[in-house]
C-alpha cells in the first residue's frame, strides 16, 4: 500500500469558529486554511503539528457524513488519514486484502487531495482515509 506518513487526523466539531479559537488560543496552533468541500457537505480548518495536520470538520448539512456522525456519536475523533502514493491503487489493494471499502474509487477531498475511505467495520473501529496528491 506504500503508506508514507500520517496525513492528518480528522476531528468532527459542532462549531468550526469556536473550535478554531480553542486550537489557536489555548493550544497555540495556527489555522492555515479553511475550505468548504461542497459535495461532502463539510467545512474544514487545518492546523500543522510538526509534519502532521489536524483537520477540523464542521457539517454544512445535518444529512452530511459529519452531521450524521455528530448526531450519532457527538463531536470528537472522526478519522485517521494516511498518505499513499496512489489512492485508487491503495483502495484496490485494501479490497484485495479483504477490507470493506466505503469508496471503491477515489474522490476529490480538501486541499486538492484524492481520497478514499475504508470502512471501520474492517479496520478495528477506526474510520481510515487514504490520501494522495494524484
């Protein structure tokens, strides 16, 4: 699968502005980008911690994936994202190894990345995202 590093940690939040204030004001991190991903019904904010990013995710619609997640589980850790060379190739490899996929093919994510998700039922309860710059 050629995982090179943890790309980011995704955290579901109810209020992006308030969460940014916490990460900047309390933790001393700097938000370097805010972006809306319309087709995923989410608004994101990014922070760097060393070479790893933290992605805050606020739903823009109650029926979006983050809205449903927060309704069911509340705010908090949403997913772990790994950087791979080629998302489609990594998804195919995961499926060949018996992993249940959420995405059979990659789709566009925040920061222009190609992304695909592995189902937490196959990843010991951790929603796993694979990301590439391709």
